[in-house]
């Protein structure tokens, strides 16, 4: 069982690009056991996207959703609403990754979907925090901070583990 690096995933871009990224990359799976075999079945109703006249979207993640193209990165259950300005919108979601955040899948998705990503996570077991910024298909910033006193020094010590 992995330790979880938990925090926030932000997706920034034009309305249509953010919406398309959500629709094509967040999937909820359920396990069915048939004849002693475990099968992962995609739940087509697991992530609902509501478009409010092309100006705002609401994303309802009914159970933890896997992020396509990643090994074990997930958006946690919740209802998320975009914020924006005249130039772009930002979708901010609760996020977790097994062990640590892997930047490479987000670099590829940034290129393919024309969106930027900002990921921040804390991992209590190994006592570190991580921040990754991907803009225009490139890693703009990447940092990992290890703590000697995690509970005191980490900004969100109750996350991860």
C-alpha cells in the first residue's frame, strides 16, 4: 500500500480546453468480480461535467477518479467549480498521488490539451512537500522540500500519509 502525496491540482486554460481535459482524462472505475477474476469497469456516470453557458463548468466527481496517462494519480471525490477571467479559467481540485507526483504525464497533457497545471502535495510518511508547475508543455518549476519537523514546518501537515 502506498503512502499518499495529497494536495491540490489546478488546471488553467481556455474554457473549451479545460472542459475537454476533464471529459477525456478523469475516469471513475468500479471493481466487479466475476468467476473469481477482478475486472475494472469504467463508470460512465462517475464524473459529471455541467457547462454553464460556456463561461463556467461544474465538475462532480462522484468517487475518486483516475487521471488518464498517470500511473496512480487521482482527483478526489467532490464538486469543483471553475473560476476565471476574460482570458482563461482555473479548475482547482483535491488531488492525490501514490508516493509522489510524477510531472511527465502532465507535461504531455499540457501539450495535447493546451492547458497548464499546478500541483501541490504533502506526503506525511516520508515527510516532504512537492510543487510542480507545467506551462505550455514545459516544466516551469519543480520543487521538493524535505522536513526535519514535518508537523511544525509543513504548511499542511495533516495531508498525505
